[in-house]
C-alpha cells in the first residue's frame, strides 16, 4: 500500500480531511504513521474502536476530546506500551514506514527507541541528572565517555536546561522543579534520537509558567520530530498543533470523530459534535 | 462515665504491659550483668558452662548465621523479583506460591528442625554440623525475606517502570539501576528482620547443628548456637543460671543492635535514596 | 538516522525472556521447599501411618497416653494441652494486645507513643529461650508458692501471652492505621464518645487486619516450643486445672527426638505433621482474609 518513502498511495481516507493547504508551517504531508482500524480493549471492555488516521512527518498532531474516550490508550498503543498493561488487547494496524508495529514478532525495544514517550506526571528516575540521561545511552550500547557527554550537552541545550543544570549534573533529578523535571524527561527521550514523540498531556501537571516553557519547547521540536500530543487544553492545541484529531465516546467506546488541519478543525468543524465540544457546550 | 472507665482501662493495660516488660528486662540486666566480663566473652566454656566463657559459641553462632544468609538471600531475592516483576500478583501461579510461602512462614520451628534433621543431617548426610544448622535456618528465613523484598519492590511506583519501558530498556537493566536501589531500604530491613529471627532460633538447631560447645574446626563440625547454650544451661546444668543470664543478656543485646541497625538504615536510606547516582 | 546504529560490545543484561526463566527457577524452588518438607515428614512418618507395624492412625487419638516404651502413642492429652495453652494465651493476649494498639494509636501523647511502640517491637524480637529462662527462674517459683509445683499450664499460658501480645498489638495497630482518617473525624463530629468510636467504629473497620493478626498469633502459640518446654512441667496428661503440669506437642518432639527410634521416632514425625496441618489451616485462613481485604 505504501512504498518505501511512505507516500500514501491509494488508501481510502475514512475520515473527514479538509483541503490540504500547501505551505507553512508544515510541509507537504508525508505520512509517518498510518493507523488503520485500531481497536483497543481492556479486560474485554472496548475503549477505542475503528480508529484510522495518518500522522504526518515533522508535524504536531493534537488529540483532543473529553476524558475517557481512549486518547491515552491510543497513544500507549503506538509504542506498544499496552503490552505492559494487564488485560489490554489491540486489533488493527499501525504502520511505521510501512511496517506493522502491532505484529507479534516485532522487536519492541527497537521500536521504543524510535518512538519516545513523555508522560503526564514527570517521572525522572530517582538518580542524578547525568545518570538519567546516561542510562538510555548505555542501554543502546554507547559507552564512550566523550560521546555520552556530547549527547548529554546537546540534548540539554535543546530543551533549554543546559544553563540551569550544567554545574550540577550529579545532583538528584528529583530536586528539580516540576517544569525542569518534565524538560529533563523530554531530554531523556530525545537523547536516543527518536523519530516520533508521544506526549500524554505533558503540561497538565505543571504550573502555568512551567507549562508555557514546555509548550515553547514542543513548538521548537516541530520539523525535526513528529509529535503526537494528547491535550485537554484547546487553546494549547490551537497554539501549537498543525493537525487535530477529535475523539468522543459513542456507543460505549471511543471513536475518532473528525481529523483535520488544526485551523480548519477549529474554525470550520464539519461535525456537529466537534463544533459543540470546541464551543464548550459539550464535554 | 463509661468513657472515662474505658480510657482508664486502656491506660492501665498499657501500664501493665510496660511493667511486665520492665520486670523481664530488668531481671535480665540485674542477673546478667554480673556474669559479663571480658573473660566471659573471650574464653571457652568449662565445667559444662558454669564457668569460663562463650567465645566458641559466639563463633559458631556467626558461622551458622553466615551459612543461612548466603543461602537464603540470593534465593529469596530472586524469588521476590520474579514474584514482583514477572508474574501477575493475582494470577494462579503467583497466588499459589504466595500461599506456599505464607504457610512456610507459619510452620513451627521444631517442625523445620525435624525436617532439617531428616533431610540435611540424614538424607544429605551432613550430620550434626554448622552447615546443616545454617541450611535449616535458611528455610526459616526464606519466607520473611521473600515477603519483605516483594513488598518493597511492588511499592516502587510504576511510573519508573513505564518510563524505562518507553525508553526501550531491558527489564534486567531497569531492575539493577532503578528498581532495586529504590527498594533497597525495604530489602535490607527485611534481611535484618530475618537475621534477628534466626538469631533467636533454638528449636530448629538442637537437632541439626548439635550441642558441642567446643570451637568448631570447619563448617561440617558440630557447633552450639547462643540460644541453644542458654537452653542447655538453664535446663540441664544445675547452677548454670548465672551463665545463662549472662548469655541471655548478650543475645538480647545482639538482637537489639540488629533491630536498631535496621531502623537506622531505613531512615538513612530514605533520606539518601534521592541521590543514588 | 533511522537505521539505529548500535554498538553492541557485550550484552550486559540477558533478554527479558531469559531473565524470567532465570529468576523463576529459584522462586519455584522456594515454593517447592514446602512440598519437600511435607514429603520428608511423611516419609519418616510412613511406617507408623500405614498401620503396618500394628498401629493405625486412629490409635494416635484413641489410646490413653503417650507411653513410648509400651508402644502406646496416644497424642490426645498433648493435643488438648497445646490447644489449652494456646487458647488461654489468646484470652489474655488478644484483648490486651488490642488495647495496646488502641492506646498507642489514639490515646498516647506523642512522646509516649514512640517509646511504647519501640518497646512492643523490642518485645516481639526477644528470643523464646530468654522468655523461657525468665519464666523458669522467676514465674514458676512464684506460681509454686501459690500452688505447687509451679511448672504448669498457667505458667505456659502466661509466658505464651507475653510472647504473642506484641504480634497482636503490632498487626492491630497497622490495621487501625490503615483505616481512613476521616472515619474517626466523622464519628467524632457526630458527637460520639471516644470509647464508642474506638470500639464501635474503628475496630470493626479494621477487623480483617486484626483477625489476621490474631490468626498469626494463634499459629505462633501453637508452634512455640522452647519457652513452653521450660515452664510447663512436661507431664503427659490432659490438663484438669490451671496448675497441672502439661506437655505440649512441640515440647514433646524436642524432648524425645534425641533418643527416639523406630516406631517412637516415626510417631514423633506424625505429631510434626499434625502440627503442620493445624498451622497450614490457620495460614490459609489468614491468607484468604488478607486477600479479601485487598479486594475491598
């Protein structure tokens, strides 16, 4: 269905996609992840059914919708974190550059080094800042001290933490503020040079100031990384996302209602539910 | 009115318990201190223990405990890790193993001593030896170790496991670098608790490590543990009360020190755990 | 960038699947230990249990007494003695242990609370031989002055109560501490008197944990050997009064194992199995209770 460059060929788009406008800020849409008919159930209870969409390379895609409609489960499925959750069953296809990552025989560790994840509550390991960033590298087999130090500095500069922590890399990561911890977690995910970043409400546990800093960071990642971000904050979605996917619970499971370029979704939603949610009259 | 009466009763009972405890401890101190001297701690017993000291007995005790720890700790830790990380806690296998360990924890020490006598001393041919005694004690320490280590590991929040999984780290790596250090205080406390229990053990040792009160030459020699010495002195040796109380004081002091160490380590580690690098 | 360059000099950690097996084997071995113990005890008890040597299992409970030299192995007097000692100890230890827990958790001012708790924990760690030594040299003569001979069921009950009270107190305190704090406040706001709150609200709320602790204490009392051996007198008879000397099952094994042969020895192993069975039932009950507590 797709050739090696990932260009979509002849797959029916089952969702409402508005006119694709060329130009900034995002690229010509090249599908990085293709999700087809994804269904997720926990202990037999379906939380998400029949979701199909494309995630475009280098763009920020926001997943919006009220709580309980499966957005976080959707995210967890993309890096196979659902394998760790008891009773979770997934059906359907998720293709990364043509390869179905839900296939049983897949090397999950490799996959997770290509698709990184940031959690809602910052969760740096109870170790020093340096150790937090070293462990993923050591796991990958990178052991030369010079290379490690170089990567640590690069990634800390990327997230804007270098000036703040350069002198205390050996101090415990848990002594950092909430916003700094979250940026450290982003740095930790970036140090493996992934292609895709999954973010599950990365700012919701932070105070407004830290939230703004992290949001700014996410904006700067655009173009170099493909970002999928779950957010309850509609204003945040408008600010940073290129594409938006709206989820809702109907018939007792979460479904994808509408998927569009972010501007189009917010200004001219095709579905009445979407319109109601954005206006705040529902959800 | 009834309220006052009830509260008064609670105070009285607490007072009664305290008094009884003070009586017990006081007696040990009063009768034991006169027996303690440098000679007591450093010499071998003579005249069946009425005179002399307890040095060989202290050595035997340490040897038996060491054997027990060397066997029980690795076995217990691996079991705990497997139970905590690799099985579902309410799955059939996890539940059955949990029940087996709970029952094992409740088995009377004399019965474990019987088993040790039949299996280690008899079937495996170890006879009355420190090795046999140590292995039998390991059987007693195992359930405590597994239970405390397992609860220590499950208390470590999942968020680190998820973060590590999302980074593509292997389970062994996460365990070594993050989970075990985080659970270390609980595991150490559990180990010290188990050691305290083992130090107090008598019934399991009388048929496995033996009664001989000489200095043991090797692990296959028979050796007498401190608790067994107290038993022998008080029941079988007339006039051995003085030495018995002295030994009891040493034993109780040892156990107090172990428990204190456990508490201090827990506190120290709880403060430090954030800075493990 | 999308071909992951991995310099795998050496795999420091085995793969997840391998790790699971490597750790699973010791775990199974640890659980198998229980099985091994049962197997060996049965193996040693076998000659007597199958009735081949002229004794059937019922004889253990039928004959009038434990006279090994005459090949009479009636365990019943000792079973009664064990049960009597354990129950008597519980009658003392449970209410008093619970009282200590309530005291420590809700009544004691902060500085007393810390000391009291440390004392109870300390008491829990004192070896049984030390209790036995003290009982033998202090308690037994005391009882003997009141009613000779002194070494008696009463002495056993008192010593066992002292030994198991910390278990009840510690587990009850943990169970009480685990109840939601708003329970106490809610009851207090209704104007309930303290004793009603403690006895009527909090103890019932924590009853599962408390019961679990009691079961544990009973198991400990039944299984206690040295202390009872040293203070109870060791005469094989069904106790008719508190002052009768008794011999419990555990003490019997300790006393006779050294010189028992053949049937006598096998009979001792049978009594060991009986003890295991009693304790296993208690442990199973406690396990069921703690699991149902965990599920709400």
